[in-house]
C-alpha cells in the first residue's frame, strides 16, 4: 500500500480551490482579492496532476465564497473545483461556471471602447463558454480568451 502524502497542509475550516492551471495561480489570487485578505492562505503550484500535468491549489482558512464570487475565476481556471472544509472534512464539492454576465472583472480589448477611455465599470455578456467569448455591453465587440485581460 502506497503512503499518502500531502503536498500542502490541511485546513480545519475553509475552502480549497483545486485544479487551477499552474500558470494562473496568481491571477486567481488577485481575482478573489486574496492578496488583501487577513485569512490564513496556503497555496502550492506546479503540483503533479493527472488531468493537467501541473496544477496549483489554494487553501483559504475560515473563508467560504459566494457562488458569484468564485465563478469569476472560471475565466482563468475553467476546470477549478472547490472543496468546502469543515472540521478537516470535505462537506461539499463545487465546480466553477462562467457567469452569464460579468461586471467589473475583465477589460474590453477594443481600445476605442468607452470603458477604456472613461472611468466606468465594464460589463460583458457571455456569448460562448468554450472557447470563451464575451460581448462588451457598450461597444458590442467580442473579447476572446486570447485577448482577455482580468482587471
């Protein structure tokens, strides 16, 4: 029987975000505002993954995210999974999903868009999940995965 080994230590209560592409770890931290959090946060990157080759993981103690909060990360980590931890046990598992409407999350790639020239909140409607396509509600241009910039 193989010995089970933890690459990142366990948390008593909180949320574990798993299956983040290794290259997008810090984008996810930024999107969720974890860089400003007072909670204990443990993360690991370049961990072995059968599905992804290399993955990242984030563990946030004493924090449970609302669905709309966590769905923001679907833009950079579409296959991320959440494990809700209570008393060291997984009590719930969730998958992220790209929201139908995105407000203030992404930048419009059109340099002439009003959102890039005036102080205002960006708004997009989801056109396609895979490959990702978002329609700006101001200039109606489509921003795809290649041009996506998270703000």
